[in-house]
C-alpha cells in the first residue's frame, strides 16, 4: 500500500487478506506528514485487532511513531550533510554536522523533505504475522554510521538498567543529557509486552537501515491457538493414506537392486498413473523437443529423483482432490499449478550451478504442494464446523479468527504435518513449512523455500492480490530483483510461458 500525504481510509479487507495469505503489509512514504503517521497508526490498530493482540496497540503505536520519526531524521541528516559537504562517516565531520543539524533543518524542513523525496529517501513500514509472532519493521534508505550505531546501542544498554517506564522517566528527566529519551521509553514499553534480547534488532543491509520488532502473541492467544490447532491437526490422522500403488512404486525405487526397467514396468501396470506420468513428463517442466509416449523413456528422462517427485505430486493430487471438489478448492489447485510452473522456471533461471541442480529438480513438486495445508483445511472445515464453533466459544475465539489463524497464519504448518505423515522428503516438508518465512528454513533447504516463496508472491501479484510494495525486499534482493519494472517483466514472461504451455506449446 503506497502511502499518500492525505487522509486515507484503512482497507480492513486488504489487511485481513494479507494476514490469511501470509503477505506483509507495506506502507511507504518519503516525507512522513502528520496524516501519514495517523494512517500508519490506524493500520497497526486494525492489524493487531485482526489477530486479537489489542493489548499491544498502545505500546506498539508509540514504538512505531518513534521508529518512523527516527528513520525520517536519519534520511534528513544524509541530505543535510551532503549539502554542507560533510562526510557523515568521519567523526570530526559528524560532530561538526550534528552541532547545528536540528536547528538548521527545523528552520527549513520543507526544503530538506523535498530533497528527500526527489532523491528517493524512503521510509517503509512493514507488518506481518507468522508462526504466532508479529513482525513490525521500519526501513529507511540510509545505512547506519558507526557513531549512530554506538549511540543507539548505548541507549539500549541504558534502558536495560531501568525496571519500568516510570523509573526510566524519573531518572532521565533529571539527567542533563536527556537525549534519546524516546528510544529508552520504547525499549521499556517493549519489556511490558514480551521483550527479549531477540525482540529488538537494528542493522544495516544493502543501503538500508532496518529496525525490526518481533513479538510473540500473548500467552493466552498462543496457548489457545496451539490447542485449537492441535485438535484440528488431529484430523490429519483421518486423512486417507497415501495411495498404496504409489507407495509400492516408491519401495521399488528405493530398492538398490531395482533397475530402471523394473520401475517402468511397475508404473506401466497402473493405467491412470501411466497417463498422469506421461502428461507431467510432457509438460513444460521437461521442455522436450518431441513428445514422450513411452513410460520407459519417461522414467529415463525424469531420473530417480524426478520420478519420485512426480509420484509425490500425483499421489497428493489424487488423495486431496478426492476430499472435495468445490469451485474454491479448484481455485486453490489452479494457484498451486501456477506456483509450481513459476517455481520451476525461476529455479531454471536462478539455479544454474551444478550444485544447484537439485533445486531445479525439486522446485515443481514443492511449488505444487506449497499450499497443501489450505487445501486440507478447506476440505475438512465443513465437516467440523460445529466442533470448531464449540471449541472457539470455549477459548473465546471467533470461528472467523480460528479460520484466519489456522488456514492463514498456520496453513504452512498444517501442510508440513501432512507431508510428514506421508513420509515426504525433508526438502518438500521444508518448502511447505517455510515458503512464507524462508529465512527460518534449514540452510540446505533455504534457497528452495525462497524460490517457492517468490513464485507464490509472483502468482498473487499477477492475480492482483499483491502490490509491489508488499514484496519482501530481502527476498527480491536475493534474486537481484530491484524495481517494479523488474517484477513486471519477469511475471509477464512467466505468464506468457504458462499460457503457451496450456495451449500445448513449449516455453
């Protein structure tokens, strides 16, 4: 959501959809007028209300105001130092510049704000929920200097010495230095809502300063969600087992004495499986020059890893598609196929080294199954609605909130547990579990989770559910994607290739 310097109504449905999809909410401004501060505060209030964390509103609103104003000040400082010909990274220049910075900029603030906007010095606020946590970030286009970082670190250390906000205020107001009061108060307020050493982070990366607050849901909310989710996840035990015919073929594949011909024979004994395998081998994922009609040739072309992935895909589709067949479920599958296609093509583009071949091999199946948790939830939900209502009332959670949390925030965990139940490889489980938070994935599976996460974001963007400012900037950076024009060009190519594939061509 691009912010404008005017009163803007908060789009509650957009915030709700972002929470359900695991998409970050992003607000960008350059000059931070008063109207924009109000708008950010309103969005935060609605965001916290949607996940029943209203107890954080007052504290986090103060923190957000402090952080965005600090970001604005940091950007203004860069313009001011440039105009005076001072090097902000040199101690003598820094001391000299800061002597008159506040007085000079206040006297002509519109001039400096105008230059900030012209030179692209943005302030970006990002809000997101994941894994029963809330993340609020403020980013600005200016890396911290050594002296700035030291001052901030000193203030944080100082804040840790106080037992309460009142204690800190009493001592700081008597202190002749008094500077940094806002940051100290912020740290003390965060203590009240679960601050740990990891909660508050400030660092510089790729030309930005990033201040990140990561806060857990309240203990009651976390416990209630955990109990409700556990009761829901128990339904996984009621899912059909993974198809026995595919399980049997996997046993043959895993037998070190098996030959490719044994695998091909086993597959060819199942007419529907043979048809599905040939269909997938002849899809754009294999970019064959001529169609493949032989199951023996298909097995050779796909290789052991490829055959396994195709079997995981086919088995999941057969099992989950049998649970329900509503228009909504078909849309979820359409999205899954789109993400699978995008994942494979992104992997081919960004994973060119010999050591990264496995990412290409695994990308399609991981993309196809990334939202398996949503499909399981949507197919199971009608059958357990009455029980969900009862449980929700017991825990004072509305059925709508339960659905937002389990089908939205926690759908990746539900999907990962299904994959584990069916004994899927860890790389598929990780891609499902971490596609909304790839930085949390095991290092060996992280790039694949990033590819699937990016493909998922591109799919939502192409379908109009996501705006450019809602992309994770760090994820884009990892793939060398810098601008909206870059995203538009990539999505256009993917969309064109997929349309061509559907029409029977090759990409």
